[in-house]
C-alpha cells in the first residue's frame, strides 16, 4: 500500500474495515522505519482500535546496521507495539509475525 504514494485517497479504501495490520519497515533503509509513524497514523484514523504489529524486514540483507534496528525497537517501545524481525526471502519469522497478529485479534 505504501507504493501508492501518489494515490493517497485510494490507500484509505484498502484500510476500511480492517481489524489489524502489519506495518513493514525495510531494515536496510532507515527512512522506511521513519515512515511507519505516518502510515500508522493514517491507518488508525480509518480503523481506530485496530491491532498493529510492526515488522522489520530484510533481515537476510541487514548485516550489522544496528542503527536501523534500534530505530525500530525505539519506535515500537514508544508506541507500545509488538515487533518481529523477518526475512520474506528466507521465511525467517514470517509465520510468527502472522501468528502474533492473529493472537492479538482473538
């Protein structure tokens, strides 16, 4: 949904009726972690009370960039969100991420 930047009004249509969301940040790009706050704010305006879990993705490419991971951890703690470090490429923690959101929704 983030890729629809030029179609801002369309994104809200995708959010409507959602009970939960996984907001994904790219661990190789610190600016994607910074965008999470905007995305969450936009989402919660449309779906107040929805459950949110954060994902730090691309663990397989992450190497030792501790600054980006620290940003994600600090943001998650500040906003009181759970987060999971994942790799879509290798599948690391992907199932755990969805299970965590499912637990929050029940």
